[in-house]
C-alpha cells in the first residue's frame, strides 16, 4: 500500500533532508484519517518520524513537520473522522 511505500522510502533515504521533511508533512496529513492513522502506527510511522528528527537535528522543516506528525499520530482517535 502507499503508506508502506512512503515509510519504506523514508527509511531507505533517511539522509535526504528534503525527502524527510516532505515525508513528515505527508504523515501529518495522512494521520488525519483514523484508519490511515492506525495503519501508520502499525507500520512504524512513529519511529520513522522520530528517526527523521534524530538524524536532522538542525533542519527546522524536518523538526517542525516531524513533531506535527507525532502530535497527529498520538491525539485521541475520537477527534478524527473515519474514512472520507
């Protein structure tokens, strides 16, 4: 599925700051749908976002977007829509 491909790309190209920033921004948006959020968590989205932050500590875009993604991944599910 597309989520698995995105997370795999973020893992494989972890040194690419632009890819990490854009991947984290994708996580932010994908996590807004409950079923997709669940899939992200199951496939390791939290560790992928945290890894991006650890590998790029001085890149403000990676830090901001990864933190935003982590927030969206851990907020209570009852505040999110199901599928659209």
